[in-house]
C-alpha cells in the first residue's frame, strides 16, 4: 500500500488494522464453510456480505494455506456455468488433544475437518507417580502420536493438555490438581523440555472445561447456549456454558462443584477439606460401594474402561450389591444436579465421564429428581443426556480448542513449503 504524507506511525497502524481485518475475514469464510458445508464463491459472498473480489482473494489465501480446497462443481442453480464448490480441507494438519487423569494418559489427533486421525490411551496410575514421571510418560505418548501422524503426512499445528483441578490457562500452569498430585506445574516449559523442538508449545486447561467445549459444539447448531456438563471421574467437575461461552469465574474456579459441601460431613477429601461432594459421587466412592479391596475393579493399574465394563456386566446380570451401589451413587449425583439446575437454569445437562458410561442408571434418576423438584410444570423442562464421547471428551475438547484458534485466525497455519524437484 502506498501512503504519501503523514507521520510514519500512521502507516504502521493502518497496515496492522488492514491485517486484522483480513485475518477476521479469513476466519469468517473458513467458519462459514465449517458450519454450513461446501458452497460456491458467489454463495460465500452473498452470505458473508463481502464483495466477490474480496472473497476470491480470501479463498485464494485459504487454498494456499491448505485450509480450503475446490470440491465438486455446484450445479444446484440449474442452467448456466456451475460455480466451483469449496470446502474445508486441512487433512494435512492436525491438533493434538492430550489428557492426563488419575487413571490414564490419552492423546487424540483431529484434523481440521474434525476427523480423528490418531488416538491412544495408556492405563497409568498417575497418583503413584511424581509430576516429572507423569510428564515423562506423557511426552512418550506425544512422541508416539507425532510419529504416527507424520507417517500419514499430517503435521501437528498445536497441542493442548487437559488436566483435572485448578488450571491457570493464561499462564499455562496447573495450579492445584490433588487427583493427580500436581501443584504449580508449568506445562509449556516442563513438557517442552521433554519434546523435540519441532513440535509446537503445549497449552493447558481444565479437563471438564475442555470437555464442555466439545459438548457444546454438538448442540451449537441447534442454538443451545445454556449447557451444564457434569463429569464424573476420580473427581467430579461441573462446566458451565452460558450465553454460548465458557464460565471461568474470578480465579478459574467456576465449576469446582466436586468440592462443594454436598457429601457426608467430616469425610476427608483429597483437597484438604472435608465433606466434599466427590467423596460420595466420585468414581472411587462408587467402586468402594461395588466391591471390596482386592477386587480387580478397584485396581487402579487396570484399564479403566475394562474395569467399568466389568461393573456394568455385574449390574446387567442383576448383582444386588452393584445395583445398590449404582442407585445410591446416582441419588447423590441427582441431589447435586438439582441444586446446580436451580442456580444455573440450563437448557441441557450433559452427564459425562463415568456418569455417561453408567447412563442407563444415572440419567433416569437425575431426570426424576429434576421433575420432582420442578417449581412449575409450565417451566421449560431440562433435557438430561449422556455424553456420547465417553472418556475421550476432554482430549477431544482440547484438540477442538486448538482447531478453534485456526478458525478464528487462519494465518496461524503457514502455507506448506513448495515442493522442489531437483
Ligand atoms: Zn474436596
């Protein structure tokens, strides 16, 4: 751009403003293709309100960056020259969603279209490990994932780790996570030391919050903006989407419902308090009710899903102790959910983690409790659903969180190096 006259600083500001507008428009077009599917340049121009010439230029850049590709010709208009249809590409790039939990370490790789290109979960009793040993184990799994996607010709553009507990996402620090024994762990630095420099820096956020990002994405097209996700694992966490956005609270503590005094007064919790809700609805509380110590379902070194499947099989076979344990735990869960529903007035309550795995036993009890306590039958009811994502929701949410940043700012992805034939 040629600017004559005026102080130099004005030129700089204008240039950065223009770059910002361009970035926003690139994101607008990319999100339009993501949310509404393949369409022609003319359609994009009509729907975005951008001039056709601008759309053509934006599409050119998105194609160059490998984010959009020409699809089949669009003949929906009938006669005349068909407009070339465009769609989200991005199968050559992926985001790694990582998760460290009390019982396992998991990684999932999603390409830009949201297709899972790699996934793994390793049973690890993280509580028995130091933070350094757990980070070593995580780094091994990341290297394995990076090698597996590289073999498919896919490049890792970003990584985000989901952990339980209090996480300062902005600082990149797991502040206090008693369920995995981490305190003040600076993730980008401590993980960066263990990984090849070619891999991008790792972001971090709370697992339930990231899972809510993944859950909300499934309902956003329906216009749902008030959603509560309640995740049952070793701990219990609530994640709140209100007006379509994640509720974080003043010190990133919003949703730490597992440590509310809804449990049995006096019972010691890992967090240092007593009487916390998770001491009666956490996975540990359920397993203690299901079986005595020494039973394989209580062996934290065993694969979590196998142990859960074992418990489910006992319930389906009508084992009285297992059924009583599920009933008692579901009643405790329903008690807490009804309080949250009164405070937050959500449209949808999603039960995640082990609550979803035992959804047949939890969902009806929670629904019944909400119906019993409904103040007026004319109030809109609350939909109670189980998460279909199971234990991978947090890792999926972490990967989606990284991909979302590309849909906001496509310039985060560089155009691939031109192939030279020597
Ligand atoms: Zn507690």
